C-alpha cells in the first residue's frame, strides 16, 4: 500500500549541517560568526563572503571529509522509519550539487536512513563561479510531483511547496528562516525538532480523517 509520497530535505532537516559551518569559516577564512548569526539563507551575506570566497566555502562544505562528518539530526532516522512503516514513500529532495550524489548516498546508508527516492533539485538557482551544477530536476519538474507532506528548512522552498504546490510543510525553525513571513494559507507549520514535525503530521492526518467522516 502506498499511503502517499513525503518530501524530506537533507541539510538541516535530516543532517545537522549548518551548525558545523562556523568552525569551517573560522578554520579556512579566520572569521568568527556564530550559528545564531546565520540569519540569511545566503551564506555570502551571513558570513560576509564575496562570490569567489563563497564558492571556495561551498567547495569545502561539500568536500568528502566535511559531508561524511555530518551527524543526523535527533529523531530523523526514527521518523522516516515510522513513515515507511505506515506505508508512505520517502523522497529525499536536496539542493546539494549533484556531484555530491555518491557521498550523499554513502552518508544516508552509513546512518541507516531509509528512503525510496533521492532527487537533486535546482532549488536555489545558485550561480557560483567555478562550480558547475547540473541538476537532474528543475523546480518546474518538481511542481509536477504529488507530495502529501514536506519537511524543509528553506523559507523559499516552504513557500514554493505551499503556495505553488499546495503541500503542507513542516518548516524546521532555524536562524535563517525566523524573519520570514511564511504562514499564509496555514499550510506551513513552524517546528522546532522532529517531535514537532511528527506532531504536525499527525494533526494533519487527524484533520483529513475528520473531514472525510463529515
Ligand atoms: Mg536544507
């Protein structure tokens, strides 16, 4: 039985990614910026890096040593297993550069993260000099897919999923999405951890069931 397809982002959703960036910035650029100060999703802005420096930072952030060392976020593995046990399909949908595919697959396997699909989507139309991104899937192609629920940390993607695709979104609260006005249509729930995400999902299911009963 396929109960529905669920969209799950990787970085800062399954993987505790950006919390590792301040130490990378300090090590490679001799700059001190705290995690809480990462208030823009654009790391060039949050870290005060120009385009070339940002390209260098992104290369470091996607290097094998760095990607391999990311830790899963608490509750992520168990939650994906619960969804699968309930008959849902999991699509992991990332905006990482597609050339990180092998490392990403290895990381997911290493941490026993269960999923059905791994999609590399051009979420941010990133143009970074020196880095070639060839994405398998455009946002337009993503919009043709039929998800029943999504978990994201990007406010722009949360808006795209809720506004353009009418999908309920659990937005994991992070410093870079706090200033955003992102509650229109009531499809976006701000969540502080995976317990909150699962609570938002169960509430949505309950509401659907009640609606069907009426
Ligand atoms: Mg993310």
